C-alpha cells in the first residue's frame, strides 16, 4: 500500500465512520474503484483507532462529565446502559465474524444494505420525537441496530440514531448516545481485528503508511462528526438517505 492509497482510504474512513453512509461499505467500494487490495488487518485497525480518537475529542466534555461523576447513580445507570447496549454487537462480531468478512468481498451485498439504510434514514423525516429518556430497553434496541450495522453497507450511526428517533428520543440525545456507544464498539472491533493481525507477516505495513492513515482518519473523522452534529440540530439528518440510495444504485454498475 502506498502513502497516497493510505491517505485516500483514511479520508474514506474518516468521512464515513460517523456520517450515516456506512464506512465499511465505502471501504469496499473504495477498494473496488481504486483497485486496492488491503493485505492483512493492520491498516484497518489503525484507521479505526484514528476515528476513535476523533469521537473522544468531539465528545470529550460528555466523557469527562461521566468520568468525574462516577459516584452519581444517574451516571452509573447511563454507563450501565451503554455497556448493556454494546453486548449485541459483541456477540454478533464474535459469532459471525467470518460470515461478515465474506460480505466485504461482495459489492452487491453493499448495494442492497445501502439501499435499506437510505430508506430508513429518509423515513426519519416523518418522525415526531417525544423527547423520551434513554432507558435500558431503548438502549438495548439501539444496541441491536448497532449489531446489524456490522454488515457492510448498514451504517452504524445511521441505524443507531434512526432507532433512537423511532423510539421517541430527541435527535441530539440520540446522536450523543450513538457516538458514546461507538467508543466500546470501535475498541472491540479494533481488538478483534488486531488479534488476527498479530503474528501475520502479511499484515505488516510501513510506519509512514500507517501514520498517514491514522492522522487522515482522525482529522477527517473529527470534521465529519462536527458536520453531522450540525445537520442533526438543523433537522437534516434524512438528507444522507438520498445519498445512500444514489450510491446503492451506482454499485450495480461498478
């Protein structure tokens, strides 16, 4: 992999990890269009680590508040809900990892799942949220949607935020919970991928290539996350659904 390829894939990862358009799906498309074949899992771990740093930076005030109020029962309950909501994705990732990995080889699967994602996002325009709180039950349902998003083409942020909106949670609260929920999910996915890379000679990449991917994913991820939050506040979350449908249709001609 060249520095330019690492830079381009870092941009794709940073843009799509948090925007509700599926990072995994776009990495499949990007590799197909650019003719890049990523050998091993090291690079994937690195760019995910970059986007993990970006979400921590953007939501640092919320994370800091949780860390400094651990003795508060409300904080303890909120963290417990996040941990419980992470369980479905962990189970799916561990049990069906090989099957999901095969989906990364099939761009037609991505076309179908992007189409479904687009429809789900567009329909959020017609939801009247009731500003409900995050409960264990609602959090678990959001966690189930996160588990489904392990399949390439299903957007993690798109499905989790949409699920929150369908459950009557306000857009800003749904987005906050979605991205705090992303932290253990990204860490878990990174550890699972890293476990495969350890001891694999084919997974080796140069420092400069890895550094380029990491920094690019971090900076672009930070910008895209700030952009998404601004659109959510303006009630334009559904716009991404149109994009997903267009990309889905284009996948059939790639």
